[in-house]
């Protein structure tokens, strides 16, 4: 699109669009990532539920050996990362919608991201410890 | 939130309660509940990695009466968010916007989540009790 066409479509100064009410261009990627992780979680979530149910009465050695299997370890790590990613995106929308005090909103958003990164890394580390220690 | 005074739309209590409104609210609520539940997944993996004793302790806590009630709640939340999430994905793809379809698919999310919860817990209870 040429600059001339853009002017005809939108007469606002581009700085005016960028500031305040204008699109920041990142909403689409948030929306899309939420959907893509959702599709992933449909499959990974069902797999996770079935795996947990199969380990219900397993003793420690069996549970550990199951998680240590390469495919299970891989899927488990994928599940945990996708889950935390999806949770961060979802919680972000909830906080932005319902927390109307700016500083509380920012503190919550940052705290959620910190916790999610901690949770995701702790899970990955645990799975790796199980999968890589004989 | 914007500092300017803008006209507000009527709030929730103005509207008649409808199933498609409840499914939307409950989708968010179960999403938040599941986000807290994700910490249980982390705890489970850490205890499994830490050793036999630690894992037994974890299973004991999850298998306690309060743990079981929470697990039942999380099971339903997961299946509800799953069913209604699939419904939302189909709607995002452009399907099911006619009002009767929209209402019917809302009830299908509710019914599907209950059926899946019953199936999962039926397995838990018939396979020799939990944990």
C-alpha cells in the first residue's frame, strides 16, 4: 500500500494512532498464540489425563520409568510449556479486564509471568532429572 | 482503565441469565482455577524427581479427602475448559453463530464436561480407589 492510499483510509496522524487508542499491532499475535496453544492443549491435555490415570496405582519405580521414557518425557515437557504459555495469555486477559487499578494490574501481570517461568522451568528440570538420571 | 468519563454499557445484573452467558463466565473461571492447578502438576513432577518418599507424601496429600475433592473440581474444570474451548475454537473458525446453535453448543459443553468427569472418576473408583 502506498503512503497516499494510507492517507485516504485514515486521516489521523500516525503518531495519534500509535498513542492511546490506536492499535499496538500485538493483539493479533496474542489472540492467535492463545488459539494455537489451545489446539495443542486439546491433544496434550487428553494425553496427560490418560497418562495420569494410567499411573494411578503405579508404584514409584513404575511412575518414574514411565515419565523417563523418551516420548513421555518429550510430551510432558511440551505439555507443561504449552500449559504455562496458555495460562499466562489467559490470566493476562482476565487481569486486564477486571483489575482497574493500574499499579495492581502491572504488579499482577509481572508476577504471573515470573511465576509461570519459574513453574515451567522447575517442571522441565524435574522431567530432565527423571529422564536423564539412571 | 481510561481516566476519562465515558458512557457505560449496562452491567451484568441488567440481563436475563442465559446459558451462553454462564458458559462464557465459567470458561474464564475454570481457566483461572486450572492456572492454579498447574502448580499441582509442577509439585507432582518435583516430588517424583525427588524420590520415593517424597512421591508417596505427594500421593498421600492428593489422595486425602480434601485432596480428592480438589481433584474432582480440577477434573471437571479441565474437561469443561476442554469442551468449551473446542466450542470456542469452532466459533473462531466461523461455525455455530446462529442463536439456537449457540445455545445448544453451550449445553453440549456442559454435558460433555460432566460425561467426561464421570468417565474419569468412574475409572478412578472402579480401578481400586484413588491413590
